[in-house]
């Protein structure tokens, strides 16, 4: 039996470092009629368009009442270009759970891929820290911290330059 286009795309992407994952998303609201449109918006207009998403499909459950709130969840199967895309989705969409479906045995990273991945994680961390600081600190405290961060960046650049100069002299 010939493979479907989805199976061929999946196999090709996995062979090039892709990951097939099942992700579980949840959402709550005081209004049950808000939930499914909000979840559909999250999936169709954000998740499916996220960098590194090859395809995405799944289902959204009917809202259920829990105390004063209504809850819904979505189970999505997502083919991602690489592990960096998976980490990006995990940080930016905060699924309630992630299950790796493929590859099934091992996942190998080359050192440049690992380096790039670590830089991406560091940038995500900086973005979240900045987001939190902007919303919790006074304007003056936020500006002071941003100056401190800029000074640390300048020091880091100087240390890298000094290291390069030292290496050239040896």
C-alpha cells in the first residue's frame, strides 16, 4: 500500500531531524462559548503558523464546567522541523503535556545545532525575563535593570574581544 502524502512528509522530516509530537493544551474561562473559538484561534492563527511547524492537526473538546469556570482542552499532533521548533512551541504555547511520537529510538544533535539551540533557549529566557520585569517593576527600577543588562553585554563583548586578541598573540 502506498504511503500517504502526510506519511511521506513525516518520514522525510523525521529523517532530517524533525520531531512528531502530541501536545495537550488546556484553557479556561467563565464563559463556555468563549473557549472553543479561543482555542481554535490559538491553533489556527498562532500554533500552525509558528516557526518550524510543518503540519498540525487534532481536536478540541467540548467545554466542561468545573466550579465557577469552564474548561476545554485540545490534543494536537504536530510535526516540527527540529528540536529548536519543539522548544519554541513548549516555551511560547505552554502545553499541559508533550508526548514524543517520532523518532522512537534516539535523537542526535551535532555540536553546531546544540550551540544554536542553547542560544535560542537563552534568548527565550531573556525575552520572558524582560516581559516579567516590564510588568512588575516600576519604570525607574526597570530602566536601572536594563542599564545593568546593557553593561553586562558590553563587558561580555569586551571579554570575547580580549580572548581573541590573546589567542592571536600566542
